[in-house]
C-alpha cells in the first residue's frame, strides 16, 4: 500500500504537469504563467521528499494529499482526455475540442469532490445498522447490541475535540451492550491522545468498552532517540486506553455472560501483511476457551480472516478495520479493493462472518463516499 502511494504520488505530480505544459502552457509564452504552473508540482515533490525522509508531521501529509487529490489527480485525468482528443482529432478535427471540454468538466468535478472530502467529508459521521445471524448464538444473546468503531487516528484532528465529542454522544445513544474498538487510536505518538482521553473515557456500554492494537498504535512511524522509543510509546498508548476505562485484549480472551449463557470475546494484536507489523497470536488468544461457545474475534487487519480464521479456527464473527475503504468510495467501489478482498462491510463464507469497518478518522484528513462510520451490530439467533 505504501509503495503504491509513493509511486502514485510521483506519477500524479510529474507526468501530467510535463505533458500539459508541453501541449498547452508553453505556447502561451508567459513566464509568470510558467512559474505558477510549476509551483504545485515543486511543493508536492518537496512534501513527498519530506514524508519519505521520515518527517511524519500531520501538516505535511495533509498538504501533500490536498495537492495530489485537488490538483494533480484532475490534471492526470485531463491528460487522458487530451490524449484521446488528439487521437480523435486526426480523423474528426472538431471532435478534439469536444473531448477536451469533457475532460475539463470531469476534472473540475473531481477537484470539487476532493475539496468537499477535505473540508466536509471527515465530519460526515454515519451510523450503520447491521444484523449478524448465527445458529450458534445462544438464546440469551439474541438481540445483543455491539457498537463497532475503528481507526480513530486522533492525531489527524489536532486539538479540535468537537467531532470526537459528537462521536461519543452518538455511540452512547445506541444503547450498546458492548463497544468494540479495533485499533489505530493514534497516528504516530501517544501524545495525540492527550486532548481526547477524557472524552473517549465517556464511552458507555453494559459490558464495557474493549480494544485491540492496530499498526499505528505501535508508534513506529516516528523517529526516536533511543532504540526502545517505539516500544515505550506503544506501552503508553495501551496504558492510556486502560486509564480511559477501556479493556485491552492483547492475544487473549474473555467470557461475556448474559442470563445462563456465555460467548467468547477474543482480541489479537495487529496481524498484518508486510510492511505492517504482525504480532497477533490467534492460538494464544483462544487458548483455554470453550470450543462450543459462539466466538467473536477483534483483529485490526481484515487480511487475517482468510489467512487464519477461515481455516481451522473456531471464530464465528471477526471484527476489523484498517482499510478505511481507502477513504474513497464511488458507487460501491473503492481503490482499497486492489489490496484487500474484504475492505468494507459484512462478509460471510463457510458459516464464518467478517465485518470490516471503514473507520472514523484517517492519517489523511479526507473522506469521500467512504464516510466516517459507527456500526451497530445486532446479533440474532437463527
């Protein structure tokens, strides 16, 4: 995913500007226009180099993606319309201008959508209600209400706590029996939690708030003066969650009881594919649990579902996040599908189920289509 983003950044920043300058801009003969033309690409490349060098500042990432999505991507799209127009113009000269005009309209629409995603999309919180049915669910848990949230990425909100306060109000208004958080509470530092710890401690559920670690919670995307800096930062993140009243599951399980019935709630550390860390241990998490009980697994990365859960595990329902739906979805399609078979929503196979949350926040404060989501999962006995 990271390699894809780096290559895409270079392609979007360099190729369209070179092509469009050669075909359209240089003919104007204006030195000022030429200078203004190259400024966004120069700024974007500078930000990309800073990010690649490890300068993990939120303003760098946000500025880079504003340039990429609002300017570079529309240019890239128009470049293809322009090339198509040039080809068509060889046979029908009048068609070239029509195709180019279509490219202008479409590119402007993309730019407007990008601006909307940056300005409004990150605050467009949606509640999704999903029914999860299983014959293995005990009768006492029929109607059990789980609120699933994931990928808060509090660092992307800076010190503005208004959205997070609204999130807590929305969750608490859903009457949850349990709130399950599937990782990535920060971007890169435990300090990001400081403005939000008190707010998030206000989440309420009859059976408590439970959480697991995501890849960002290991705080490995920052630089440290000491070798164990990331490890200490990760410990602080987990300790802060516990101080918030959350119950952290680290390759372990607990039993939830209702009436005379029980279900298993298990949680693993992040279990991802390279370059993401993989510290989850499903066997250890389920060790000692009753194989006959309905089992819910919290695991940040949904790719574990096909790697391990669909095999010999006894997990009935797995809850994940991580993909964010690439924070972009159009007519049910997301570029996240290029990397993940299961990237958003409810999936079922061989009697096992997986729900992938598109998350609440993101390292890049942008969302379009894949809006921030809170999911109310209602368990039903078949």
